[in-house]
């Protein structure tokens, strides 16, 4: 690229060679008057440039800038946009919406020249194999769907700080189980163990005792199991986990780009989505093999068993055919009443076992003091004791769909309370013994026709139509045919 400085250098070179201004200016592609100016000055154009420090138009903020400056001095963290909106409200005739960008530049200049000192971050030199950081990041902004349904979820994201090798696992909350499964997945992938594991002060890793954040006992136990030293950053100092914090955004952008290449965001199953995420990270990790090799040589071999993905509990089944698991209530088959069962609490589900035999799997309830009652577990007892239904503590769970709720309300409108309870429980029992979807379809049909869903009518409509058996002509057996067959065989 031919710049003014380059032309002037050419001018001076030619002038030294020829001693003629006209010839030198011609060869340097400059006007002779311009050439004489630079030859007299003996400077390049950039050295002769005068910096523009004067205003060419009136200052639109001069009248009220002292007021704005006073607000900034009193509250330095105040954002320029919010302050601008406040000033527009106070001085609508002097401040206009189109001046926002100019005002933001003025505030930026004030912060640089007169503002308070800013926090300084110091780059760190990481030692290979020492530090792994883990953090949770929400993925809802990517609008992932499973089978056409929205799939709200997080990623438990682990990063080796020296090589930036990373791995992530799909999870549904920032729980201890999610953290344990996410870190174990990363360690299993590496086959090695770092010396330190860093997290923020999430409740999965720490809790408050006497005002100080200490490690949870269970978290400390499984860190000790792998021989890793747990570390945490300071409270509200996410930059101290800067490697994984920045990697969160990079990973999201990378996934977003691969979703655009894929053409849609729907997956048939969670397993397919997890394979999609794993493929993206494997491609990214291939670019870090050299530094990863240095880390692996400095790390210890993963020579201990992986911990189970679940947390075991041993609740006893109550006389209400329920168990308390993770401070929530789940129903179980009534045949297990008063038996002690094993509950395996996974990150997304609860599995119940008795004597090592699997009994049921239920989605894990978030939070505490919630309940999940399956009507199939208790419907036989309710049919025998219909008077217990109306005030049953978990009656809301006895309506599997909106159609069943309509059926019960309609029966209450046309029958006595006891009759309505008995009729509805018989309908629910029929759904438990056959197909819930079939019964729900019959109820929808009755609702559309405005009919009362009496249980005998529902049962009758649920019976499948028996196909007509075709009549077959009677086949007449002739023994002479067998004689002919036998004789033919003998002759042969």
C-alpha cells in the first residue's frame, strides 16, 4: 500500500540522487510544491500532523455536564445509559434520544481521565496437570428440543487450565450428583486425575457454617476418594475461575454453530443430544493434543473405582404405600407396604429396589416437600374404600389427564358425592387394568357429546369390537385318496 510517508521517503531518495526537485517529485508521484514543503521541513507527513483538539460544534452537554459528573462521582458504578435516561427525564428540552452514543463516549472519557481506579486482573501461569476447573452453565438460550418438546438443561463443564482440554455432561440442576457425575465423566475420559479441582461456592460443593463457606462432607469424601485437593474461588469472584468461565461462552458459540450446520435443534432422545455434544468437544480437543500430552504426563493415573451415579437411601414403605426419598414423597406398589426398600437417587430419576429386584422408576422431583403418586399403586384399595377418596391428601394426583378431571367434576354435578366417588374410582381402576389412553379417548368422546361418564358406559365403550369369524366349508375326508397314495408309493 502506497502511503504518504512512503511517497515522501521516495522523494527524498530521488532528490539525494538527482538534486532536482522537479525530477524527484515526478518520480515520487508528488506535486512539486508539496515536494518542496517536505524537503524544507525534513519530516514525514505523520510527523507534521497536528492533533485535532478543538471543537467544531457546540458541546450539547455543557449546560448539565456538572450535574452528570456529580452523579458519576457519587456512584461510579452507574451505567451511562441509565444516567442518560434519568437526565432526559429531568431536562427533556436539552437532551435527545439520539445523543446517547455521544454521552456514552463522554462518560467513557471521564472514567479514563477522572474516574476511580479499576480492578486489575493478573494473568496466571498454569502448571501442567495441576488445576481442573468445573462450572455449571445454562443452555436454554440455544432452544434445544427433545422429540419436539423444550429441553431445559445445564452443562456441567470441566476444563484443564493448562491445555484448555474440556468435557461437559448434560444435567438438570446444580446438585451434588450432577457435579459428581460431570467430574467423573471428565476423569474417565482422561484416564488421569489432576492434583486440584476448583469450583465456585455452589451449594453442591460448599455450605455455610458460622459465616464461612466450608466443603460439604460428601463432596470432600469423593474428592478424597480420587486423591484430589478441592479448592474454591472467593465468593462473587467468578474471574478466579476464568478458564472455565470463558470456556462456557466459547462452548456455547461452538454448539450454536454446529446447530446451524445441522439445520435444526430437535433430537430424538437425550442420548442423541449427548452424542452430539460429545462429538463437538472431541473435535475441539483434537486441537489441544500437544499441551494435553504435557498435562497427562504430569497427572496421576485414575486407579480407583468410579463412584456410583446415584445416592443410596433405605426408606421404609409407609401404610399409605409411599416412601420418603430426598425429602419428597413417592408412591410404590402396595405389596411393599412396611418393607424397607433401597432407593437409588440419580440426578434425574429415582429407582426403587427390593431385595435387589427393580420395582419402579420415577422422575426425580426438584426441591423438597413435593409428591408423585401413581394411581395404579393404590387404586385397588381406593375402590374398596371409596369414602377415603374425597379427603385424600394426594387426591390431585388421581387425575392423570384433564379428561379424568372433567369426568369426576361431571359425576359430582349429576350424582351424590359418594356415588360420584365410586363411579370415578371404577373408571380409574379400569384405566389401570387396561389402557389409560383408551379410557381417556372414551371420556373425550363422551365430553364432546355432552353425556355423563357413568362407569358402566365407559367400560362398555372401552371394549374392543370383536371381529366376525368367517365361516369355513367343512372339509370332507375320503379315505380312498390315502389308499391310492399308498398304492402309488408301493408301485414306485
